[in-house]
């Protein structure tokens, strides 16, 4: 084989090797791109579900906050106005499930604190209703007659605590949904 033939053969072989290497690199890059795209789609889907869960939480929290602000007002009409209805229990359960599935630990903690406060408001409302019912029947003796204690707790402690707990949920959700800078 002559030197020119050796050079030509080396050129053909090196061209083939470079071409093959290009195919391998392109295939690997395509695979990495597909894996990266799948991860991005999965992350986008998770972020959308998180945002949907958080918006649903804020909607329910605002409705319940409205109820908490209007239940058993200190000054009311005669006959007393009915407070707005609470959101349906199924909706509350669904929102809690969504937050438990997708929410951060911080939001879950704030949600629990807020729900505990709302539960205390419900209990105060029930105590007041029961005590007023006894008073209307003429049984105005003993601790059952004291409806002002729960009413004062509702006005002085529980309503402000619910408002603050709801504010903390809103701030935490806003911070988590805010795009990174």
C-alpha cells in the first residue's frame, strides 16, 4: 500500500469514527433532553397542582373567615341574623387532602393551627347557643346561664386569633407560590 493510499484510508477511517462519535453524542444528548423534558413536565404538573391546592385552601379559608367574623356578633338585629353558611364539609375535606398531598410542612402546620382556632370558634358558638336556649326556657341558674364568658372569648380572643392564623396561611402560600428571583 502506498503512502497516499494509507493517508486516504486513514482519512476514511477517521471520518467514519468522527461520524460515529457524532451519532453517539447526538443520541445521548437526545436521551438527556427527553429525560430533562420529562422531569420539567413532572415538576410543572406538581407546581400546578400545588398552586391549585393553595388557591382552593385560600378560598375555603376566606369563606370560613367570613363565617367566623359574622357568627354571634356582639350587636345584632332582632331576630338575630343567620351567619353565612360554612363551606360544604366535602369541599373542606378535599382541600385538606390536597394540601396534605402537595403542601409544604409549613403550610400544613399553619393550616392545623388555623383549623384548631376555627374549631374553638365553633365550640364557643355552640356553647352560646345552648346557654341562650336554656335562658329562654327560664333556666338561668348555674354555669349554663353564663353565655357572656364564651361570647367574650369569641370577641376578644378567638376572632382575632382566626384572622391572624388565616393571615399567616396566606403569607406562607404567597411566599411559596412566588416565582424565584
